[in-house]
C-alpha cells in the first residue's frame, strides 16, 4: 500500500462537496478553525490510515482515509470518512472501474458482512463513487476489527473482486480527526 497523493486528497475534497457530505459537525465556525501550530492543513499517519485536515475560507474539514494503489501510483480503492459524531461516520468509497454497478459493493469486517450492500452513486474519471454511512454498530466493528474486505462483482464475468483494507490505526485516526475538528483558536 502506498500513501495517497495530494491530488487524491484534493479529489476527495471535491467528491465530498459534490456528494453533499457537508454536515453541521464539519461546518465549523470561525472560532473553531484552528489547527495545530496555526497550520492551514495537517496530514498525519495513524497505522495504515491518514488523517487529513484543511482550512479553506474559514471552514475546517477533517477526514480519515486509506487508499490502496498500484505500484504506478494509480489508486485502486480508497475509503474516506468524516467523523460526524462519536457513533457516526460518513463519506465515500472510491472503487475501480469494471464492476457490476447494479449489485453495489459489499463490506465485511473480519469475515462478518454488513447487512446490505452499498449502492454506487456515479463514476468519474478517478473511479466509481459509493456513498457510505456507518452508524454505531458498524463503526464499532471497524474500530475493533483487523481487516475490512470490500467486494463487488466483475461487470464482465460476474466473478468476485475483493480488495482488503487494513483497520490498523483506524480507531486512533477516527479519534484524532474528531479532536482536530473540535480544536478551537
């Protein structure tokens, strides 16, 4: 796995805006737009997860993400989440092309699947977008798990396409993103 490029982070920010992943929890007021050391952006690694925060036009946004990339640097899969509350996160899964869109994407943690697939929203130049929202029970599974398996069907053959995301550092990244969102001047 390689770390996401700044281009990917910019694309993610665009996708979040385009998807309307704008929630009162991340629409911070000017009095809470601080980041450590007065920085306008922060990027930290927590295990296999990255926390990325930015201040743009007096609004702070923070997310935790993990991206899987080929050796060429091309992103194959990424999961970007905004911690809405202690028990809720929302964001996007950016999947590769060539998947059967009608079937959606299934997610499991340590071999136990979530109850329903997540539907695709659209495809863009970087891949296909799947909006995700995790509530308390699903979020707890992510926080306490070791590995998330993202699976979908190949559009041509119907064969399973499975990609693994490590959950090492997920909990600390989630907590840190929430801390940075709450940081005030």
